[in-house]
């Protein structure tokens, strides 16, 4: 990487993996860098001091005067740009950026970018598998795995980035080869003043984009600005040119492209209708990026899905147990409920609850009444969920996840599924959604003998 000297003074706001990657990248360019973090002992601090002992580090409450002394702030996604010290620096002329904005300037291969309230990790990971099956050197990161800046310089032929609204709100122009907003549902309303602000942050993914991938089943997936964009679409029962869709016949459900059937859904290992949508999205993105269809379909057939995302755990006494701990918002859980209700006479026993992040739960009421035999609620906002579900639903409360799992085994009948899809964040009771899902998996595996 060439060294670019600059008189620009840059403050990296927030450490952790992303902040450390920004320090690594900017220092390699010879930039004048300092770091600020509101925590006294942020993750990555020891690595920072070991690797860059001369970089100034400011810990504790943010100082407006300090921030205003820099002409560029690189803000980690976990920190709101509405923070008073950041907003004040912006008013005084500081440029507010994020790691994805830096990445977009330096990207040395085409970028495919994925955002959305739900499904983006599955789609990004599957797209990466499709690219590998096609023999392409692909680097995957962003909001998952490796920070985007650490992907540079590895000889990538294609970048597949999962991006959050927090990352996009500090990205001026991504210039992606292909980009999508998979869907938009209520989420992060503890950070955004309303759903419109959240939606507008997601829409920034299309800035400078060549190919927009649109979910025809979600109007909020469509770019607000359409100039110079080529469109590919996906959606159920939408057979049209340049569209990945579905149709049914006596052999089951088929995925289609244009008017051609390309894959029988029965060949996929993924569970649920929402995962059919994820497969269609990945196919559309890969097609826009020039990946061959045969390689993409082969990768889709082999893809097992990801942990904590409608993950089949076991069957016990005729009941399937499904771990969807990544269902951290209402939209994700609604999709899981509607997709995973058993056929014939079976029902779901839903375990849900946690920290609402300011969301409301009315959208759960109809799918729960339609698909669920009972609901077991845990966590800080259990009673708020119960109130939204109404009196027509059989609701049980549990003080621990272990109690909820035990109760679910008593309520579920043969042919049912126990679905753990919290519709909430995890931090009221668990370290994160991974810890929550791991505990659920262990508890389910400890139940009785496998039938």
C-alpha cells in the first residue's frame, strides 16, 4: 500500500474491531490519527497500545472541544452520529465518515453490497459460496466477520459486504456493482427517531450503484432514486423477465428466472419460505455480478444455512426444535413463524422475548394466532409482548430460558415445532444472540432421549 502523507487530522471514534481496522488502515497511509472511546477499557485497547504506542488515546466521556479540533471523524457503527460531540464537530466543518466510506474509496475489485432488517448474513454468506463455486476469489466481511478495511490488499476479484444501517449512514457513496435492501421492518428504533429515518439510512446503499436488486414482496426495497440503475428483481409468484421467482406444480415449488424453472425447492437444505426469498436474492445479486448460473445453483443446493437462523436442532417425541436466536426483531420472527409452521395439523410453540429496542409487537398478533399453539415469553419485555398478542393466544411466562424449554416440551404435540425466535435483542439476559442460541441448543439437546 502506498504511503500518502496528509495534514488531515483524523479522530477514530470508537475502538473494537472496526476502530482498530481504521487505525491500521489510516496509519499505513501515514495519516495523523488519534482515538477516542467513551469506555475506560474498550475492546482492542491492548492491541492498539502494543501496535501503535504513539497514537493518542482519549478515554471516557466525549469532549466537544477535543472532537472539534479534528477535521475528520471516522465513527464506528456502534456510535450514533447524533452524539453531541460528533454533531457539534460536524457543525464546525468536520467531515463525518465511517469505515465503509474509507473502503469505498480504496476498493480494488467490484463490490456487491447487502443490507436489510433480516436475512442479510444468510444472503451475503450464500453469495460468497456462489462466487467460490464459480472460481472467483471473493472476500466477505463488513457487518459480519472481517472489517471491510481488512479485506483490502488480499487479491480479491469480488467483495461481498453485509452492511448495517449504522455503517451506511456514514457512507457517502458506495459505488457498488450490485446492491440490495432485502427488506425493512421495525428495528433499531432505540437509535432512530422513526422508521423513515431507518429506511433512509438503508437506502444509502444504492448511491453510485450500477445494478439494484429489488424485493418485489417489500415495497421499501425499491430505490428512491432510480436514475442510471439497472434492475433485477426477486419475489414469490412474480414470473417476469429479469426476475427470480417461484411457481408450483405437481413436483412442488420451483425457483424460476424469467420464464424458466431453474431449481426445485426440495433440493435445498434451508428451512422456511423466507429462506427461499434469501436464495432468490443471492441468485439475483450473483447474476448481476456476472456469476454463472450453474455454479450458483450448485452452491445453493449445498448450502446448509447458518447457526441461529432457523437452525434445526433435533426431533424429540415427534417434535422439531428450531433455533432462530438471530430473530432479534419482530420482522424476523414473523418471517420465521409464517415460514416454519408445520404442514397438516401441526402448530408452533413459540419461545420469544427479550429487550424490545423500542419496537412494538402488534405485527406478531395475527401470525401467532394463526400458526401457534402456545407462546412462552421470557425477558424484560415479556409482558409488553403478551399485551400485543391479545387474549386469544395461550401465553405462558418463564423466568429463564431453561424453564421455557422445559415448558415447551410439555405443550408441544407430535407433529409440532418448538420455535425459539425472540423478536427481541438478547442483552437483558445473555451476552449476545449467539450466547442465547448456544444456550437454547444445549438445553434442547439435554432433553430426554432422541426418538
